[in-house]
């Protein structure tokens, strides 16, 4: 496994790889490090379908708000490199901030996410967050020029906003959405689960149970969003539901669900821990 820390070394590698292997494909897995099983599933997806897998590990300052502590974000360089090497990753790109943003002025976003998608749900309390995500993702796409880039469905809003950018700007790559990784009991994996007590974990299982209840209702032929929400909220009764929405891929609320274009997003707070889950229909 090769590790690059400068954009120049990465660019040199990409140019050589593409000229020597014109038929071979490059897969990019963008991450902010502190890798867990969720990231590993993205890495494995890329290793399965691409000839060369590049994992980027970069804690991106432009997606952190003023009240969010960029400096406190976990950095686990050695463990991350170990995970990548063991998985069989070819290249890890782990630049310093000065490599990705060489001038202070480049910390300003030049391309913004559509407000209707970026300022709702997760973006409501994180102004500018998705602009920062798009800024770094676009930089990575331009540096790596991947054939495919892998993102988890768990961060559904991020995935949809990235897909929209790729579509709107005619970017020449495929975004590969990867399934949510769950534990045996159905709880969506998150580093935040570690903050839950055993009883908190038991309560958290009701989140995926609520989505399962919705799936069953859809299979029974129910299409009405109001009714589907009622069914989910019944399972979540007594829990602090921050939001539960049924939206299309532009994140607009819809009254009737439609196959392949509907998303049910839920955020629940348990013991002060914010837990996200979702269902793609
Ligand atoms: O999902 C993440 O870890 C980040 O938002 C991403 C896509 C790597 C951009 O910094």
C-alpha cells in the first residue's frame, strides 16, 4: 500500500496509472478517518468492482461550523492505515489542510449546494456544512478522477446532494450508494452507539424496528405518507423523535410514496445521543 500526503504525489500517481492502465478502473472512498465497519464496507465495495482503490483520509475544515469542534474530531492515523492495509487498499491519500486548501482564500466555498437540499434536516442547524462537503468532494474527484466513488446510504442527505452535484455538473464518474451496515439486531452502526447504556441500546433498536414496520406496511400496499409516519411513530412512542420525514430524492416532503424515489429519514435522541437511520424505497 502506498501513502501519499501531497496532491502533487497523488496527481503523479494518477497520471502514471491512467497512462499505463487505460482500461483499469479507479475507485475512490472519501473518508474523514476514524474508520469503522461502515467505512470498511465502502472499501470492500470498491475493492470488489475497481482495479485500484484509493481511500482518502482528511478531516475537512470547511464542513465544520463555528460551534463544531474541528480540532476534537477523532484522528486515528495508525489504526486507519492498518485497516486499509489489511483490507487490501492500494493507495491512501492523507493530506494536511495546507495541501487541500493552499491559501486561506481557498477555504471559501466556490460551489454551493442547492439551498433547498442543504438547509433542511441535517443542514438546518449546520449552516454551510454541505457546501463544505461538496467543496472537498469535488476537489477529491478532480485530483483522483475516479471511475466510481463510494458513499454510504446512512448519510442519505449527503449522498443525495453529492449525486445532484455529479448530475448537475456532468461529472464523469459514477456514485455508488452502499447499504447501511447494521448489527445483528438491526441497529445502524455508528460510532455514537458507544455512548449508549445497555438500556439505551435496547431503546435504539426501536428505530430500525419502526422502519421495518414501514417496510411491512408498504408491502401491504400502503402508500400514504401520513399513514406510514403514523405507523413508524407508534413504534417510536415515548422516544424523543427529532424528525421523521418521507421525502423524494430532492428532499421534498411527499404525500404518496413512489418506488425508487422515496426516502424515509428518522433522527431520534436517546440518552442525549443523536441517532440517524433511514429507509430507501
Ligand atoms: O462522510 C464523510 O466522512 C465526509 O463528509 C466526506 C464525504 C468524507 C467529506 O469530507
